[in-house]
């Protein structure tokens, strides 16, 4: 991505970011499942004989579009953050095959001192929106956009704890996100972290699997998922996943916390 801002954020709205064909094998799908915590006992996720692909396997494959937008000079990769993620699934992913992806900028919001770019990537089986928070890119007088969703005020009705592994970030980066902050201690220290941090999409993938079990669903039945990335997770941290009563549309609110910090906020998930 670019390290310099050379274009106004407002000019990005509707920008066509092009197309890309992504091919993958059964081994790629198995690697992803292992990277989000699948175990040897989940043969349908880790053994090619009866392999089924986790829906969130799609998410790393759309990150190229965010890089493409940064390369156009709309924000600096040195300061931009992956702020939130939305994901909709319309069909099961084949155990091996290809995605023919199209990408565009579906929205740009003016947050005053920053801008938020919604980068939409999709194909016939899934659609994902990567919201990029870009400091220093706002202030042109555009719409602020919707307010951030937060967890319900009531106490959660279900929760569970699951521990990430110390090696999870170095494993997950093999799915496509090779950013240095997930492997290089010096890069992590440069952003104020004591050591390399876990990918936000890895935390989201771990949460999606855990939410399926907590709510009594097969993880492959994921239909819709969204959350904001609000704090870093260090590999080896224990995660606490909390859910509330379903809404009328079947969406279930959730949050994920590590130690004393909420790391995924305003989460919504639906299976079926």
C-alpha cells in the first residue's frame, strides 16, 4: 500500500478496484481451519476425505482490494487500520476451486479527523465489506455514516472461553496476510505492542467457529457475520465470547474479550 496520501477520500466513492481470480486447494482450506483453531477431532475440517470448507476461509482472499485502494493514494498504510468487517454467505464454498472476485468502494464516510472506506469484495458465493479507518483523511464535509453498534445493556445469556495458541499468528499469516506486525517483534513494538499481535480476521474466524458451537449450529452454516475490531489480541490470550438473545431477524449480538479489553465489539451473527 501507499505510504502517502495524494487523493481526496471523497473521490474514492464508487471506485472500481478491478477483479481477481483466486484459486485454492484442499490443503489451503485445511490450513485455514487449523489457523483458526480447528482440532484433529474435527475431521470434516482437517481431512480431505470428507472436507467441508469454513465460510470465513473467504475473508483473507479479499484483502487485495484494500491494498489496491491504498496503492491509489487515498490513505497511508502506515496509519490505516482495519476497523470492522461485514460478511454474507450465499452458498457453500467448494472444497477446492476458484473465486472470481469483483471489488469496489461502496461507501466513504467523513469522521472529521479521519475517513472510513468501505471496500466491498464479492463473488457468487459470498460478499465481504472491509471497513478501513484512515486517520488524516477526513474533514471534507461528507456524511459521518452510521453510529457504531455496541453490545446490549443487558447481561449476556451465553458465553464461553477459548484460548488462542502462541503460534497462531505465524500460522494464520500463511493464509495470505503477511503484515510484519504479526511476526516481527520490532514492527509490533513500533505500533506500541509488546510483541506480534494476532490478525483481526483470525480472531473473527476463531469467534465464528466458537459461536457456532455456543449457539448449537454447524460452523459451515454461517449466513451473516459482522464485528468491529476494537483492541489487539496477543497470541496465547484467552478469549471470552459472549452472546445475547436473538433479534427478530435471527441475528445474534455478540462480543469477544481478551483479558480486560473488548477486542470484537458490536458483533452480529446468524446461522442457517
